[in-house]
C-alpha cells in the first residue's frame, strides 16, 4: 500500500501511515516466507524528511492519487520490477 495524508486516522476511515507501514511490513514478511518478490510502492512517496506520506497536492482526498502521482507510481514500478 502507499501512504495517505498525515492526520487521516482522525477521519471516518481511520487510515494512518502507521497502519500502512505495519501492513507493508507484514506483506513483505509473507512474501519472503513464500519466496515471492515484493515491490514496496510506498518508497515512491518518501519525502525529504525520510517519511512516507502524501502531500495535499498529490491526492484530492488523502487516499487516492492524482494523475501526476499515478504516473510517478507507474514509473517507480517500471524501474523497480
């Protein structure tokens, strides 16, 4: 999964970047146990401070990516697979 806006845990969906990081860690471990490749797409959204989250201009609702970010995500996948 990729990150969300900071502060999303206060919304009705209860999403948070902490939960996304935990989910990815579990998914990575499962992939390793099964001998599968795992592409951590959240790495495409690492910010200058080293954390993974979305800026407001990257997502209209804090969860879904705008067009420019989808292109960025696709480029990341293309260069990491």
